[in-house]
């Protein structure tokens, strides 16, 4: 079988990222014959440039000087932006808490630092803030009074009901967007659906004397799995989610697979979690023996060609694969499928409304 240049770039990038995962043997890579522009382009498309930079530093073969300089500059910019992101996270949380609204910060810069221990390995253009459903509308009003504006109409059922979130942009045109959430479960991809539990199990982290609530380690991994699922449905990059899942489990032995499986089963996301875990291990942690080539088929196809022809009923197949349950599984699938259809109709109505304006 002939291996294409694109496939070689995929294999090289995955090999470099794998070298960062504790306990994995680094792959031997002939840096002299690498098509560096293609590898860097693929890393940019999958938002893994700075993870790749850490990997090549560890392996001891930097890219050619021009590309290396570009990546170092990107790294410095990432650090600056992430520091501003942390400052904005503190500010937004304090504003909402001053108005009696409890906040939980998810994903993004804070999670990246928690996983990798540095501020310049993953960037984020927004801040994901979870509030309780009862506080959602008030939280949006508070943000509007403190320098943000809302591009999403207040009556958009697709955003506020089905997605359970809405963006708030800084009126000054600088700083990160605030994505305000009142739930994590969206149609088509299983997710933790008990926001009250997430607040109860949250942990407090200190940032320069300011205390912020973040998701506990188990919930954070489930959220990474949900993000993987959403990306796979949409043919979007998911390597960052899979690398996080592999890296965290290799770094923190208390997050063992038995404990994570039990947690996922308790919250109805076991099938999705195992798919994400197996895909992560097939790519970045093969020493576990988890997974098969079928677990990464879609991931690798999306890396090769973003617009590859979809299999018949692509999203429906994924939804069935991820639906938990024994004898109740068909009923749960039917209920979620109906929710997906209702969401699609709501989205169509929203787009028509926006075109009419």
C-alpha cells in the first residue's frame, strides 16, 4: 500500500504528540527528511502547534529556523493572551459572584494549565462559564451591564434552550468572549447533565490570591470526551481533546480506567467515554492495549480531508454507538434522536430569523 505525504505528516504529528505522554516510547523520526511545512500546517489545523513544539523540544530536533521562529513567536503570544484570559476569568467570576451568582469555570486556559502545568501550550479565545439554570438569564443581564454585548437574541430557543449557552462579547473589542452556559448536554452527544452535581463536586483553585471554582478531574475528563464527540459529529479537529485524555490518565494514576468507567456509567456517558478513551490510547498511549483501528477511523479521515464523504447516517450511527442502557437503550436513543430533530428545526428557524433582519 502506498503511503501518501499527508499520511506521513499525520504519523509524524501523532508521533511527536505521543512523545509527551508519560510512559510511552518516543517514535524514531527522521527529522532530516521531514516535510516540516506540511507537519506544521497540520498542527495548525488541529490546534496542536504548541504541543508539537513541546514534543520536538523533548525529542531534540527543532523545525528549520524560520518555522521554529514562527512557533516560538506563537508561543510567546499564547502566553500573553492566556494571562489576559486568566485576568478576565477572575474579573467575570467576581462580577457574577458580587451579584450572588455562583460560577464554575470549564475547559480553556485554566484546564490547559491544570493538565500540562504551563500557560503557553494551548490558547483559548473564550471563557466558558457555567451557572445554574435559575441564574442564567440574570447572569446575562449582569454581563450586559459590565461591558459586554450579546449577539444572540434573547428569544433564540436554539441557543438558550437546545445549546444551553450564549456568547457575550466585550464591547471594547478586546479580550476573550464569555460563553455563558447553564448546562452541558446538547442534542446528539452525551454529556454530564446534572449542573448541581458539578457545582457540588467542583474544586477551588487559587490564581494570584483569587479563588475560582473549576470542574473536578473526573468531570473534566468526561467533558473532554463530550468535546471529542461534538467534534467527531461535525468533522472538526479533536486531537487536543484526545491528547488531554491520554496525558491526564498517564500522569495521574488515581484516575484509573476502572474508576473512570464507574463514574461514566453513573452519569450515563459510558459508551461515549470508552470511545474517546480508546481513540486517545490508540493514538497516544498504545501501551494500554485499549481500542482498535475502528475507534480512530473518523479521526484520521478528518485529518486527511476535512470534507471527506460522510458515511450514510453518520451522526445517527454515532448517536446509537454512544447511547447507554441495556433494555432501555432503544428508548433512550429514540428520545435523544427526537431531541436532535427538534434542535435542527429550531436551528433552521433561527437562521431564517437572522436572515430576515
